[in-house]
DNA sequence: TGGTGCTACCTTGTGACGCATGGAACCCCG
DNA sequence: CGGGGTTCCATGCGTCACAAGGTAGCACCA
C-alpha cells in the first residue's frame, strides 16, 4: 500500500475538477451519471461521490442550471447547462490555470532531465 | 471580496506545492524562510503557515533531511536536502503531473477560443 | 411474486492540505 | 532597554475529493 503516491493525483484534481465539468458543459448539457463515465475515462473523475457534491456547489453558486428529463430506461435524469456566470467563470479559470501551469513547469525538471 | 475566484489558485496549489519544493531542493539546500520568499515570487507559496507543515511532512516521509546551520543574522537556520527517496518521488511526480496536465488541457478550451 | 442487476439520484463522514493566526527566540541598532 | 527584522514552530479552520451507503425506477427471468 502506497498511500502517498496513490493520492497525488487526487490532490491534483482539487480545484480543477469543477472547471473541467464546466468545460464539458460549454457545448452540450449533460447529466451527472454520464459525466462520471465520460470524465472517468480521462482519469479526471473517479466516483459519483465526487460529482454530486460538486454539481450541487456549482448550482448553489449559479454557474450551472438543471432541468429534469425522462430517461428512456431508468429514473429521470437531471441535465445541467452552463449559465452566463458559469461561462465567465470558466474563462477566468482558464487564465488562472494557464498561469499556474507555467509556474509549475518552470520549477519542475523536464521529463528527459536526469537531475 | 470574491471568495470563489480568490481561492481557485489555493486549490490548484494542492498537491503540487510539496513537489515544487522538492524540485527547488534538487540543486541546492534551502531553509524554510528562504523558500517562502523564493517560491512566493512565482506565486506558488503565500505564507510560512504553508511551508512549515509541508516540510514537516516531507521530513516525516523521508523525502528530505535537514541540518542546522548558523545564520549571519538571526536564529539558526534548518537547511533541507533531498534524499534518494525524495529524488525518486520527484521523478514520479513529474510523470504524474505531465499526464494530469495533458488531461486538463484536453478538456479546457484554449485561451484564444471564444466558446 | 420475488430476485437480480443496471441506471440514476442523493447524503454523510473522513482525510488531506493550504493558510491565517499567533507565539517564541535570536540578532542588531538606536 | 525597546523596536524591528529574521527564523523557527504549533493550532485551528475551511475546502473538497472520495468512500460508503441509501433510495428508487426499470427490465428481465424464473
């Protein structure tokens, strides 16, 4: 068991995850269960326990809105759409992320470096 | 006061900070107060309240070692050096960071995009 | 009818960690 | 002796990813 290594990515996800969700929503509405599987494929989301509280926060802060729709098979789905505030927040985040990423890259050694 | 925007970067720093410290230490030993001012310049560290617990963790996990040295002005300084484990952890992190960064970049819109 | 399994929603509790705050000690200068 | 810079540290808070667990609808099969 290597708790340190195992949780590095978990820590990295902090803060970026909600904006990744906003980014996905910028083109089309999605529902939570769908998002888990989609973003899970890229390794960004791991479980529903992450996405539901996250979406609640985004709703609370007015960055997304939701509408209920019937499912062809199963319980009804709550679809999320980006609001104008959400779109603005996403734009602002991309700026911050870019700056932050550059700072980190400037400090870290390149992959091909050996020391 | 804009709590959400203000704390975005705080969340981003999570997980990366300790490895940025390791990265700085890979070339020369440093002491905490010095690190705060250095990494503070690039916006990665904001206060001593961050760096001291962080260094304690790194020491506890054997990623760094420390030696006391006299200061020309003030109390003695605790200088930190990278251990072999620390160097390995840094290498592993760079790999994880690179992967993660790519995943995020793939989801986020480019800066020049307008949608 | 009852069982199994998938979909889809949600809540609660835990742990990690950045940061604010505050304290202590050392030093120099006036 | 007092003030300010340096340098160490500990305590408590808030945020958030995640695990674990709970409910309900639908489908299929025996």
